[in-house]
C-alpha cells in the first residue's frame, strides 16, 4: 500500500525550507525503496511548526515538525514512515490543541487535501454547495446567504446578502463578480492560505455568487507579491473549467460563469474597492467618489459584486449546510466564524478559525501563548496598519464588529499583531502616518497632506519640540483625516495614532531638548 507523506507548498512553509525538505524526503524514499507518494498540501496554519511533515498511518496523520532537510535521514531511521517516535514527532495532528479547539468551516480542507486535486476536493465535501445552488433560483441563493448573517470579511463588515441582492436587482446587460484578494494588511495571510491551500473553495464561492446575481464573469484581483497563490489559482481555474464547473454551463445547468486571475502592482490603496476597479480596468489605482456604488455601476460601469476572499470562500458551506447552521455560530450581529491571523511578537503565530465572541485576551494569551520574547504584552493591533492599538485594559473586548467599534477599534481582516513592552508607541503612531503618506493615492487633501504633516508632527513630539502643542495638532490632524478623507486609508489612519496617544500617553512625553555642547 502506498504511503502518503504530506509536505506543504504554502508560501509560509516554503519560506521556512519546505522545498528542501520535500526533496530530501524524495531522495530517502528512492534510496530506501519505499512505496510512497509525496502530497504537496497547503499549510495547516501552525507556522511555528513549519515545515510540518505528516505521514498517513492507518488512516491517521502523524505530524513531525518543524523539520529541516538535515533531519530527514534521521526521521527515516526512527521509523517515520510508520509513525515512529522522535523528538520532532507531534503525534496525531488533528489532536494538537491549536487545531482541535478550532471551528474550521471555511478552512475545513486547508492542510488536508491536495489543493489541485478536484477528486480530493469533492471527497471532502467540495461542490455540494454549488450543486445545491444550480438547483434553485438566484433569489433563493441570495436569501440563503442573507439569512446566514454573513458579513464582509475584508474589513467593512457589510452584509453580503444585501450586496448580492442589490446587484441581482440592478439592470445591466453584463454583471461581474470581483474577488478582492489584494491582501495588504500587516499580519494577514488568510486570503493567501485559501488561494494556495484550497483554491477550489474560492472558485465554488464565486460561481455561486455569479448564479445568485446573474453575473457571468469573475475576476480574482490579487497582488504581484503572491506568486504562489497566483499559480495555484490559475491552475485550479483551468482544472475547474475543464471539469465543467466553470464555462457556458456551470455543472450542466445552462447558466454561464467563468473567471480569471488579474495581478495588481501591490498598491495598498487598491484594496479599496473603487481603486481596485480602476486598477482592474487598466487605469491608475485611485479612489472613486461614491455614489454611484459599485453594485450599481462598478467594473466597466456594470453592476458588480466586490467581496473579499474569505467572504466568498464561506459561501459554499452556507449553501451546503444551510443558513441556520452558519448563523448558529457567533454573537450579536457577527455571525459565523472568523479566521484569526495571529502574528507579531507571539509564541504561537498562525491561523485560528473560530466563532466570533472570544475575548482578545483569550486569543493572545491562551491561543497565541503570549509573546515570543517572554516579555509582557504592551499592545495588540487588530485590523492591519489602520487598526487601533489595544492595551491589556481592553483585553476583555469580545471579537465582534460592534464590540470593537464601541472601543474605537476595528476588526478589519482579523489580523492580530502582538507587541511586547519594548514597543515605542510614538514610533508606531509615526509609522501609521508614514504608511499612509507612502500609500496614499493622492486624490484627496486630508489623506495626502494630512499624513505628511502627521509624520512631521510626530517627529517634533519625539524631539521634545512644544510637545503639548504638537500633541494637540496631531489629534486635530487625525480628526480632519477621519472625517474628510475620501476612503478608509486616510479615514482609518487616525485609529492607530489616536489609540496610541490615548492608551500610551507616557510614550508621547519625551524629555526636553538638550542643546549639544559647543
């Protein structure tokens, strides 16, 4: 019987040497005459264990990690092919606490299947949602998604079903589905993991969105920094098209939907939906004024659904298991699951999918294991470079859109970046302004000029130049940017700056300037 050995081809695992490990395993298999097959799966999301090698033994997958190429001969000597014991042996991977306590719905197959095996995908529940979708009307699909409570997982948290119904009801000879895969937030990697580890779930979700709204064409817009995701998505789309999942008749339904990948140049502002549309059309990536909304006049002036990767990848399980099943997870108006991306100075960094409602303290202390340095946590930034910094005093905040908004924070794409006590929050505030200045599309004055003035003002505070006056000026700049900017880049930059000033005032009170000696 052929033994299956799983070695991830996810970008995170590759960065840590997975390709060398796979080659070393292939060499040992050949040299020792084993009947074995290497499966290049996606990552499970436990990055501190990568490269994570799994061996299927009696229907169970025994893990070894983190494995280096030099460890491979010794692992074979220790009987890895039959699940033999070794200091790197982790036991059955599914029993690891980090995985066992998750609720994996969107990421149910990530790390388990061969990402480009359609047979594998179907064997693990794939296409069940699409098969149901082709058997019902567009309005019924939209109602199912609306009733599930699914909200946009890209940051805004707008109800997905309402957006779909707007496009369904809009008049237009041509409609589009655009997947926003321009994952540019610091500490985020969920979109990349889906595209590299389970691309068919995104294809299935986009096809369902097309059937729901009458759109016949879809685009996955991602960044040039994601070559492995681009390659995996492109290959998977070709396989899906050949299998009749995409094309003129989706699964023989007579309803058309096809899609392709488009690559942007890596501008952060192109994560904003209207700047993304401009880029997709071949124009400069600048923000458009609204109205009109993209749902009415979007790509090429046609009604367009723009959803994040995770939003679309969550649709198949909703269609398969029903709206009530998905809605039963979560709290308040935040329904379903959310892929927490735990990063920064943290012991156990990785992806953790769970229902909304865990407290921030539970996430960073229990699941993340505290800081990697062992020092006390000073701040946690949630929501990317535009997210607020939360001190320990706010760690009882539940992970919920409204709960975070009530504390002047935002969930965003659910990236969680941990900082220990050595972090200088004045420098972090300055970085937020500098980031905005560099990434601004330049269309509106509050963002373009305000961010530049913000960097200068933060520098004056750091130098001890009229600190009280400049702190007031920095707060005034934030107020202008928050309410005067055209899009969320300038509008949300005040969140990290003001939260740093509010919760860590001691870092904004440097000593007076000391004149240099003659």
